[in-house]
C-alpha cells in the first residue's frame, strides 16, 4: 500500500503543477477549483496512507482511502479533462460522491481502529 501512496503523492504533485501552470489558462473557474480539490484530496490522503503504521488493523482504512482516491480524484480529473478532449464523460459524475464516501469511510475506520483498546 505504501508504494501506491508514494505513486499517488507523486501524481498529485504532477497534476497540481499541470493545473497551476497549464490548465489555469484553458479551464473555467469551476473546473479549475474542482481540479484543485481533486489534487489536494489526493495529496492529503497519500500522506495519510504513508503515515499509517504497518498494522493489520489499518488495512481497511488503507483500502478505503486508495479506492476513494481513485474514484473521487480520478473521476474529477476525467470530468475536467472531458471538456478539453471534447468527450462527454458526464456519466462519470455519480462516481465522485461514491469516492468521497470511501474517503469518509476510511477516516471513520481509522477512528474505530484508534478507539479499540488493545487486549491484554
């Protein structure tokens, strides 16, 4: 999972740079804000993945965050790029909130993992 986190982190920085230096001239304000949100959430969750201890009790948190990054950020990137490519990908729109739910689920699972006291 840590390899995925490193890859997602690198991609977030690359896509953020692309947005800041190239896309800002071709996207409208709403699309640019969506793109920034996708890159920001991707980067934050990549860092969070790397910060998690290597402990099986965090496996579901990691899985949820990886899935959430792919569905949430990935769908936003595709929806922003569909305008530039001239392809209608609006059918992908419902995937974004599903990805957000996976991100929330990961944080909720993390809360439960920290709330469960170790058994002695």
